[in-house]
């Protein structure tokens, strides 16, 4: 708790362009939650380098994500918004937490297994250690809640395990955080293969809608989305994964319940339905894209936001790190 508000932490990696899955599962909720919670949002560039990045592109993606956060409505006056590498305490706590984490636990992580298969030529230690750095991010700020998509559930569970393990070994040091998962949209799936999550690094870019896609591209991708042969617009994820995914997207972008969406499209053909989803998404993304472009033209402002965010984040992180160092016996001056 900070004052009378619970502390909320989340982060997004500045890799590639964000998809509407990242937006629906994470960023859109960050905006909605900023009134109720004491929010800290990061750009996780230290996580991003666990997969090889082009340096110039990573710098560009960093500012682009910052501008997107702001364009979506994250208010740097209300939240702490910062770049992970600007706060060295993340690396310092991650190192310490490494000694409270078992190799076997990391080997079992689904994301580690998936990414190892995908990047077989670069199974680096950072890729394996990814969840520990994530635990450090969260635990440094005495976080109560973490809004993420369901793909991050396992990482959140291991964060809780590490926190409890440390607290039991010494005395209560870390708040044990809870995940917040949205009822609709915690997992948006690929448009061409709705059994898979929509991913920034999708093999076929037509299966993912990027936040930077233009109107025609968005509509084209939705037109090609895989549905089924049942010709009924009903939410039934196990039997109708494609249609259900499109209904989730429509429901979130339209701010409507799934049931209302089903009613709206009763008797409608799949072609018209897919077009309606594409048009709605394009309509909603257009102002965000325009605002993002405007912000990207003002580098001084973006730098100021990062500077102020880093100062505030570092100040808070230092308190937890000092506590940890004292407990583990690091001699302090
Ligand atoms: P990243 O950048 O991969 O994803 C950012 C957020 O988007 C969510 N997400 C999705 N939600 C719904 N449907 C999808 N298809 C979809 N794809 C991605 C993710 O669940 C995530 O919430 N490890 C984190 C970044 C991170 C972090 C943290 C998060 C680093 N430190 C501390 C929380 C707390 C990640 O995978 O980001």
C-alpha cells in the first residue's frame, strides 16, 4: 500500500510492434486502473535483450512504446512511467533473487521452453533467467497487484514463490503480489490460427494485428480471419475459437458485453461480421496512432517523462533493495 491505494505494477517489452493482444490484455487496462491504484508501468528493455535485438531498432521501439503508452492515456502525472534499464536496482535485486531460485524451476517455465525452441541458436542465460528479472521488477516496488495477460500467469506464480521463500528465510520483506486477469481479452488469439495466442513475433504477420497497422491492413487481416463452417456468431471458445476470438476483440473495442455483441450480430453472415470487427478496430486505433505520431515528434517531452519516471522509480526501488541487502548480510556503510 502507498497511502490509501494499493500498488500496481506492470511492464511491456519494447520488441517489435505491439499487437492488439498486448493492448487488450495489458495496456488498455493500465489506463483504466490508474485512478484506483498507485500505478508503476515500465518499458522492459532488459527483458527484450533475452532475444537478440538490433540496437538502433531497440532504441526506436523504446520511444515508440513510451509514446504509445501516453497516446493510450497513461498519465505520467498519475503513474510512474519509466524505462527498466534506467533503474539499476532491477539487475541488483534479480542477482540476489537468483540465489533463491532453482534451476529446475526455470527449466520448467513454458515460455522458456517455447522461446528455446524458437531461438535454438541462442538459448542464453538471460532467456532462462527472464522470470527472475520479472520477479525483481515486481517485488522491488512492494507490488500488490499485477495486471497481465494469462500467458504471464506462470511467471507471476514463480514471483510469488520467490517472495514467500525469501520472506520465510528472513522475515516479511516483500509483499506477495496477486495477478489481475481480465475476464474478456486476457488471451487474444492469432487470427489465422486461433489455437495460438496473437504474438508480436507471429510467423505469419497476417495473423496478428499491430497497433501500427493502417486501416486497410487491419480490415484485410480481419477479412481473412479463420472462422468455422457453422455460420453462427456465438461465443464458444472450445468449439468456435475463431468466432469467439473476434467477439472478444469486438467486445473490448466496443465496450460492450459479449452477450450484447452476439445479439447485435444475430443472423449476420461471417463476412459482414469480420468487416464490422475490422472497421471498429481501425476506428479505435486511428486516434491513438495519430497521438502517438505527435508525441514521437517531441523527443524532449519523451525524455523528460523518462527522466522523471526513473527518478521516482529509483527512489522507491532503493528502499526495498536496502532492506534486502541488510537482511542477507551485505555490509552497509
Ligand atoms: P510482453 O511484452 O510479451 O507482453 C505485454 C503484455 O501483453 C500481454 N499479452 C497478451 N494479452 C492478451 N492476448 C495476447 N495475445 C497477449 N500477448 C501478450 C502479456 O500478458 C503482457 O501482460 N514478461 C512481460 C513483461 C514484463 C512484466 C514485468 C509484466 C516484464 N516485467 C513485470 C508484469 C510485471 C511480457 O511478456 O511482456
